[in-house]
């Protein structure tokens, strides 16, 4: 009888949940990076989620002002 091996890594996500695009590299001062990391930790988020949520919120505000 053939045993099935568990695959390594995270389980696969459905196509509509996959993030496939990336922002180009953003250069920061060390103090900015520290502030972002601390803010993410205060909100209980990892850095990636915090940056994404913050950028999305600002984009919505900017687009709302535009009309």
C-alpha cells in the first residue's frame, strides 16, 4: 500500500485569494522602519498586513477626496 506524504509549507489558497503583485522596493530611514514595526505590533498585525491595511486606508481617503 502506498503512503501519501504530507506536503511542506502553507496550504494552497484559492486563485481569488492569491496575492500575485508586489510593490517595488521602498527605501526607508531606519527610524521609519522601526516606527512601522512598532505600529504593526501595537495593532497585533505583521508588518506586511499593517503596511497593506495602512496603504489601502489612505488610498480610499485620497480617492474619496477626488470625488
